[in-house]
C-alpha cells in the first residue's frame, strides 16, 4: 500500500476535523513575532529554547520540514527568516498559506515527502526545523540523509520525535489509565492488528505510524554528519497517565559538520 498517500489523506482529514496540530497560530502571535517576541514548539508542550537558534534569524534560509499546519513556519517568517515549509498534506500547507495571506507574510509551501527532498538544492538552507513527524515514515534514515544534504555546513537541525517507549503500551488501555506492555520496537500501527482488521483500519482514514528506535533517531543523525548540541524531553502536559512516569517526546539540536 501507499503509506504516504494514506497519511496525506489522513492529515487532510485531521485539518477538516480541527485536530490540535492543524490549528494555525493567531494574528496576535504573528504580531508578537514581528516585534521579536517569538517562540515555537517541535514536540507537544515545551517551547524550543531561544539559544538553540542563531542570535538573529533575519534573512536566514529556513526549511520547516513536515511542518504544515500554520504553526512553526509563519512564526519564523514573521521573525524575518526566508521560510519554506514542506508537508505531505495539502490542507496542512493551506493553513500556512492562510496565515501568510491574513498577516502579510511571505513564505513558500511545497507539497512533498520528508524522505525525498529532490526539489531542494544541496546546502540550500541555514536551518531545518522538523517537529514530531518522522513517526509517519517507515525508515527514518532517509530523512536524516536528505536533511544533511540540503543543510549548509555548520547549519542547524532542530528536530522533535517520539520516545519509542510510548509505543510498547496498548494505546487504548493507556487512555483508560492502564499501562499494559504489549508491543515491541521497532513496529508499526499495522503490525499487531488481526488480518481482518487491517483493511478496516486503512479504510477508516487513520494515519499509519512507525515506532523507531532511539538508535535510529539519534545515531541516525550522527551517521549523517550531525553533532548533537542540545536535548530536552516533553510530554502530553499531564493529560495522559504515562506522563506520571516518563517523558515520551524528545527534541534535539544538531549541527552539521564537515567530517573528513
């Protein structure tokens, strides 16, 4: 099956339903960003530390990768950067375009898959911002490979991703307050469904998600020439029982170095 199309259609549906991660920032947020008072998230709750960014992002070429939804890209554009945002969901990108029209911003949207950035040149960007999203691709290594290719030497990658520990529990049980260890890592949404339920799940228009190992997430970056220079954890803001025991989201700051 075409996982990219499945997830693209599913995210279009999420926009129509008003899911949290499809809700664009307000005009007030953009006004503050234009005055220098800006912040973004790449996980769930915590804002990315300002010292993870260059002192000024004015004029920097920034790629917001798999970042549609009118949340990160418009804020960074309002702060003065030259922003391109790419996503597999057309409706998510329309959220960014809406904010740009509403608040007089300039940004570019590109419909595409985070594992294949062929439409961008080598070393085109100074900064890549990748909020939690690589759970929607089967193999995360091509993501790090492509980011390394399009990022300039000494450029910065700020990425959010899921702690794989989240995926070992039965999700339905966890939402009832029961931590039931059921699955192994790596795995995908479809791996443990009974055969007769796979088709039903797909036709229901839900996303297919992949649980990647921490080795793939962190060593995967290192293998592509990145040096990790920042790290923090995040959670669901106390809305899930697992928040009482561990943080289930991770953000990293990495610099691309030229290694001989």
